[in-house]
């Protein structure tokens, strides 16, 4: 998940009551104890050998070995190193999808952990190694109650969440039809190295994470000597004006209650102080929280760029590239996930988030087609202040894998209760 921070939760706890008859006891909280050591060992093994992108052969092999012997129907991806495992319960019922992403980031690890990355320049800086272990744990717990399970579960082990995006190709390869019928609900957990205190679950109704698109602009001018700008067409002032105008566009054209964030993170022009270059190039990330604002931003930034270029007698190429859409939690499923977490672990272990995160996630593609909930879980190690600890994606980001058993229990319990109600 390409996020820098999770908004503070409101501190309001969930009502543990939920609709329907009482759910039969799953026994997952007791059962997970026999798997806990193995799950943490799996997490650390994956952490040592991180892989990036869509092709994760070692991680895929570790998952397949961890699932070996379970009563699962397993398929692997054709165009990527995905694993889809289907557990068919002994009783009729709906299909529930549980997802865990598996890829790492191109970051050189600086944690000093004894199980730190052994691959130069690659690190599980976003906690996806914990997600792998949690989902394997959920598969083991649910397999243990297979005969009593009223429905089927799809376990989605996904590469490429950090880019170029693994959810879309998994869907294209038949993920949502893997159990024979469309899932009734989908859930995932994402760990946070900071902001949230250790062990606290959080989520929200509606938009959970932003859409993230990119804009790349090349301003074309005519080079010349720095002493005689009147004989050249200087692209730098125009590009600088564009950068400033994009910020004004956000504050004057976008509803503050349905916001957008535009950040220009790259700007390149020129080679020497006395040379006017022929072009200037900058790139920006564009984040929004609704399809309506996303469309408004898309058209608006292009108008700004081309208008300013024309005003300076220049031309500009502006390439807008859509990224992940808004990740939207179904209101009812978010309520259900909140109630389940609070009932399992206590009201103090759950809090509603006041605001969505400005990071983006390709779980959004699943939640566009399946009602579900994206849930955060604090994994800040003891001894660190969550408000000052290194954030997800940092080279120093650390995650306490003591949360893995609880994450596995919540995933399994969400599937169990959703099928049982």
C-alpha cells in the first residue's frame, strides 16, 4: 500500500452486536496457538527473501509449501506468481474471499533485525510478509472446521500490489469465479508500522483509500543564452507556474469536503546556470477520494497545463495515467468487520477511522465488484511511539509479528461468521 500515514482513529468503538442468529463457536482463538510459531517463522522467512513486482517465484513457493496438506483446490497464475486456493465447506453456503498481498519494495533495509532482508535493495517495508502469514493462518484455521463450514472460501495470495498491480490480472484470470460462484463478501487486513497502536484494528465505512493517478508534463520551448532570454522561449518559468497553479486548482476548483491531493515530486530542467533549456519536465501524483473528483482532477490539470503553456507561447505534452481507483468499503461489511473485531478482541482493540488514507491499494479492484472491508491493524513494536515510529515504506520500518495470529483469527472469523449468518 503506497501510503505515508494512516489517519488517527476516532476512538469510537464498535458495537459487537450483529444481525442474524448467534454464530456457532469457531474456536479459532484457541486453535491458532498451535500454528502461531509456524506462522511467525513463515513471515520471517519471507522477510529474508523479499521479491518485487508480479513475479515472486520464491514467495509463491513458500506459500505453496505452507499450504501443503490442506484440503484446498490450488491454482497458480499464468501471467504472474499468484496463488488462488479454494476451500469448499461441508455445508452449502456463500463464497467469501480473503486476500493477502505478497510483494516487497525496492528499499534497502536499515532495521538491523536478525531476519532482515538478504536481498540487496529489496525489503518488505510495507508488511506484506505479515499478510502472507496471516492468510496462511486463516487457511489452516478454516480448513480445521471444513466439515462445519457453510460455504466456500477463496484465499487470494496476490503479487504486485506495490505496482504494476496484481489484482486486475488475477481477476482477469478468473479469481472471482474460482469457487464456482461470485463471492458474497471480501476482506483483507493491512498492517501499519506507525500511527496505530500495537494490536488495534481500524476501518471506516465508504472510501478507505484514495485513487492514485500520475501526471507527467513536458514543456517545450526554445533554448538560448541566459543573457538574452528574449531570443529564446524559456520553458522553466512556465513549468514553475504550472506547479503553483496546480496547487491553486486544488484549493479553488475542488470541494474541500471531497478533496484531492496533487504533489509534484519530480522536476527537471537545464544543464547549466547560463543556458536556457529547450524543455522542462515534471511529474506529479494525483489523489482523490471519489470518482467524481477524480474525473474533475483529470480534466482540470490538463486544462491548467495547456492553458499556461499557451499563455507563454509554448506547447506542452501532458500525459495523465490512471492508477488504482478509490478503495471503497461497503458500509454494512465495514460494520460487520468492526463488530467482529470488537467482539473477538475487546472494544479497546477497535476504533473507527475519522478519515480515509491518501495511500492507494489495488484491493480496490476487488471491492469494486464484491462488497467487503479493508481493515488496518497496528503492528508498531513495543518500545516505539506509534506517532514517531518509522512509517510504512521506510527503510527503518519495523512490524511486530506478534500480531500475525490475531490477524489470522480475524480473517478466518470474518469468513466463518459471514457464511454462518
